[in-house]
């Protein structure tokens, strides 16, 4: 069976990139803080989500445990990297699992922003690819 191509839907909902660089703000040195976010639905995200699915389902009634598991899933599969994040001593904060979990736990607004970004398909469309797709659909 051939791939179904529906130009309007492809333009809006089909990702052409797996990551998006999300500007968070500037650090106290005036450098940009940028998080690299992986889109949901990537194989890496799906694999981690499957691994935690039973635990997540069992914890639905326990709001704190559910949130903790969700944070771990996002830290393992969606928040991929960062640049410009420094501590109070102006030292770079390494982007390891422990620090990703801490950031997502301590900063609810960042947690929400990361989840919203990961699920926004339009952010994962390459603009050049989008223009090519649009030109090709007009020719058809």
C-alpha cells in the first residue's frame, strides 16, 4: 500500500524534524538559555513512554506520583539538551538525567512549556521543506 498524501494535512501535522530549539531566556551573563526539545511520537519517546505506561496508569489516582513519573518520561525522552544554563556560581549546569528531572520538578512553567512544545507539530516542520510541499501540492 502506498503512502497516503493529503497536502493540507501534511502541511499542518506531519513533522519533518525531530528536535526544536526552545529559547527559555537569558542567563545572568547575558547568554541565551536554549533547550533542545524532542517531539512526542519519535521512536525514542514512544519507547520510554511504553516502558513507563503501566506505572503511569497505576498512579493516575495519586497526583504526585503521576506527575513524578510524567516528569521522568519527559526528562528521559523529550528534554534532550540545553545550552546557557548556569548555576549561581556561573558554572555550566550539565544536562544529565538528574538535572533534567530537577529542572522539570522545580519549575512547573518550564515543565508545561516543554510538554506544549514537544506536542506542537508545527514547530517540527522545516520551513524550506514546507515551501517545497506547498509548491508541489499546487502543481497537482
